[in-house]
């Protein structure tokens, strides 16, 4: 990315995917949100990825709710976080001026206080230099060549006091069942916040005109606030997959006059036209 080193990443329009690792997933009609693999997404320009995990005895596996994710289209090889991490680190090694923001959430099983400590021990410990783990919104210079941790899982205070745990999005309020257009703040630290639009229960037209477009019209990110937009919804038309829903949401976004400092965006099934809207500002390189 050809961005000023002094710029806060909250002031950058980041292009991302929702449920990023679902190119090969069970229950495709309701759980498949992407057609591209992670490597293909990174080449397209995706720099914000949404990782949903299930912790097992032998490691962490990619899931979307009750559905398992796979490495292959034949769905024979379960997708592990180790594989995802290797793809991210491999991309950053080839592109050291880039950075990747990774949202990490426990998507299956009861929220456990041991989830993040186990994740940290297995994937971060000993490799801290490959991550940005600070609790304050960083500058571009602080992130280059690293994975920025956007943590959506909670940790005990006594653990977080001794261990850097990333940007704290664990207080994210579920918005799926509400029809209100109100945008809820997430407190990241004493002085920094995020405002999130994630009305995943609404139809595309209602979501765009009642929630997302009004939010986009008035939002302006700065060094102490991140605006987070989900240009995706779990709403499905009868006998249809999420492909149709995503096409409608993405069409609304393509027509919108996009400007600098609007925030971080998660899409289902994004294409090159969407990628170019972000590349114009950020000048993403090919992986």
C-alpha cells in the first residue's frame, strides 16, 4: 500500500471479506460467503479478513457457525488456522510494505476464557514480531509487514494486563435481530472507539437505505475512531443462496460515491470492480 507512514490505519479505507475462509464450506447455500480462496483474495486487494474459529484439542479450525471450512473443493481436508496463518505470512514476506488486519472470533462452542490464551500460545508466542498486538490504533508504519490483531474474543483482565492482546473488539454488540438504524459504539480503549454497522438480519434494500447508506453519508474516521461496515447480510430469498443477496448489496456499494476516511468494509463475494474502488486510494500491489 502506498500510504503515508504517519497515517492511522483507522483513517484508511480497508477492503475486506466477511467469513473470509468459506470458499469451500459445508451447507453452501447458507454458509458460503466467498468464491475466492484467501490467497486469491489477497491478490485481489483484500487486507481485512474475518476469521471464525473452533478450538479442538489438536488446534484451531475454520468454521462458519455449524459449518466446517476446507482447503479443497472436494472438502476432504479441514482448513486449519495454521494454513491461514502461513498464507498471510507468506504474502507479507513477499510484500513487506503491506499489512493485514485479521478479525479473530470464536464461532463455535461456548465462549471460553481459555480460547485466546490457547490461540496466543499456539500461533503468536515466539512470533510476536509478525503481529501488531497493541491496544491502541496504530499508524501505517507500525503495521507494515505485520498482521494487525482485531480481537473479537474476550480475555480475563489479569491475562490482558500481562499480555498484549490486540485491538479489543470483544464488546461488539450483536445487531442481527434489530431493525433500528442506530450504530453502536465499541469501546477499544479509554480514548478510542469503533462504530459498527452489522445488521445481518435485514434484506439488502432495507439494510442499505435504512442503515448502511445513512451511516456512510455521515461517518468520518479519524485517529481515535474506526468505522466498520458490513456490506453483507445473512438474509436469503426463498430457495436462493447468499450469492443473490451479495450481488444486490455490492451493487448498491458500487453506485455509491466513495471518499477517503470512510472506514473498514466487509463484503460477501466481492469482485474486481469493488477492489478497484479501494485500489484507487490505497494503490494496492499484486501479491
